[in-house]
C-alpha cells in the first residue's frame, strides 16, 4: 500500500523483495535487524562464532539470497547460513566446511586457508556428504556486489554496483547507483 505496477520480470536488486506482499522487514533483514537502506547482512565470509550465532537466531532473506545467480554457490566464500540451507539445514556439516576452508588457525582470510582450488576438491570440504551435494557448489563466483566511496575534494559519495564476470578478465556492469 499504495499499489504499484508489477515489473513482471527478474529482480535487479534484492530489496525488490520488500515490495512483495507478505515480505516484512523482519523476514527480509532478520528479526530485530531492520534497516532503513540497503546494507549487507554482514561480511561475505563468516567464521565459526557467526555460524553458531546464526543457529541461535534466524537470519533474514537478504543474508541468504541474491538477485543474481549462476544457479550454484561458491563453496569458498558462501556464508555458513547459505551452506547449511543447501545441505538441508545441516549446520554441523556447514560448520565443518567453514572449519576446513579456514585452515588450522580457524580464521578465514589468513595464509593457512584451504579453499577448494577446483570442482574436484569440493568433496574434500563436504566430506562424506559430498557426492549428494557437489552439484550445488562451484569454486568460482560469477557475480559480485561492489561498494565504492568516491572523493573529489571535500565532496564524498557512496555508490553500489553489481557486476558479472563474463570472461577471464571481462566484467559486465549490471547495476550502478548512488547508495
């Protein structure tokens, strides 16, 4: 309310879900996490403590879904909540994937990380459940959410964009707007 003309096409921005009747801010952002403008649900890679927290409190649609997809999820960068969702809600297995890819120190983004280097290594992260779920994952991301702070003298502006990889070094800008 008020009514709007339906787009009847693919969504360009995940916030468009908020225009659908029944998608409340609590459902979209997560209970108690209402935002006034588009903000990410957190870093793209979360450690163990974040996974344990997500098991205790529900996350919003924005933390799990995106507007663009190749149909498969990058197992090296996926949030634990997304991995658990694809694994039928198995948070224990999702925690195992994050632990393995984090390396011996258990912290993602450090020198000892053990990501899957190609599709053949995905079963190493998934363990015994690998064969049943391997087709849901990839080791390369095709779409990216980018935030930029542009400064020219005293003027500052923030921009957000979505880009898609179309080749080894080629990217297509799908959305670019001021935040």
